[in-house]
C-alpha cells in the first residue's frame, strides 16, 4: 500500500477521535518511511486538500502539524500546493494560521508575501509573520 492509499484509508474514518489518531499514525509512518521527494509532496498536498473538509480545529491542527513534521523529516519545504490552505485561512484559529504562515515562508515564493503581511497587525501572529518573511527573504537571497 503506497502513502496516498494509507492516507485515503485514514480519511474514510468518520469518528473524529479515531480520525485524529489515524492522522497521527500517518505522520509517524510517513516520517519513518523512505519516500522520494515526489511522494512526500503528493502526500502532503493530499493532507492539505482535506483541511477544507473539517470544521474541527483539532483535526485541522493535527493535519498541519503532521505535514510540518513530515516536511522536517525529509527536509522538503517547497513544491507544495498551498492554495487549498490559503483559501481556508479566514476560518482557522491563530494556531493553524501559524502553521500556514510557516509553510508560506518555507515555500520561497515571493507571491505569498502579501498574504503573509496581511497578518502582521494581529499581535498573536506577529512573530510568525516575521519568521515567515525572514524565511522567504533568506531562501531567495
């Protein structure tokens, strides 16, 4: 069973607590696997796509946390489709927006600067915005 099939099977779970545990298990499994860059990107993009399907903040935060942990495990920080997350930011908690800001910064894509700057006046996110901007600046220089 490949990584996408594992993720697909997990998201068939309808009980939120069990789903949350399965998402954590996916993270543990994928972090410890040997995936190529393309597989990592596909798996994380698939996880990102599922954010829109949930209102439960714990599920959303878990998806984002697992995604970040996988990125860190493989040292792959760009190449992801972040549009599915950007479109959901207005309904996310500050904790979840913090993850998205991190992904935007890691992307090295200057097209996201305006989106990042949009959150600069929110005190709870100011540090996250500054870090995301520093990442983009560092990675493009």
